[in-house]
C-alpha cells in the first residue's frame, strides 16, 4: 500500500527542494505590505496658522474674482456666477482684523 503523494518529477524532492517550494508558495500568497506615511506635525503657533489661513482666503478671493471676470456674458446668470459673486463680495477685512487670544504663554 503506497503512502503519501506521488512525486511530480522523476525522483522525490530533497528536504531543501521541498523547503524552497514551500517558501516560494508562501511568498506568492502574501499580499504586498501597505506602506503608511505619517503626516508631518504642524509646529506653527495658532496665531501663525490663523494669519496663513487669512492670507490664503485673500488669495482665493482674488482667484475667484479673476475667474468671475473671465466668464463670458452668456454665463453671468448661472449658479456658478452667483456663487463666485457671493465669494467676491465677502468682507474678509473683518476676519483679518480679528486677533486670536494668546494661549497660556505658549504663543
């Protein structure tokens, strides 16, 4: 009565050959590891982040104003033009005048 599997080749595999096949089969079954990068820590103070945000809003408002000016007359009555006009008419000077409170001596 035969035991075990029938050899696939002309001779039975040695232990090293069997182990190499096992390792190759295990590596083929494994998915590629997911590489996750950490986000850099923002080390700016709250005041600096606020000032950068306000400056960014002014830049965006200028870009939207240029976009609105570039719209053809046929698109001046669309929802996009209304949204652009609402953004342009926002008074960002009130936001720029706000000075956030300092926090516990850390700012």
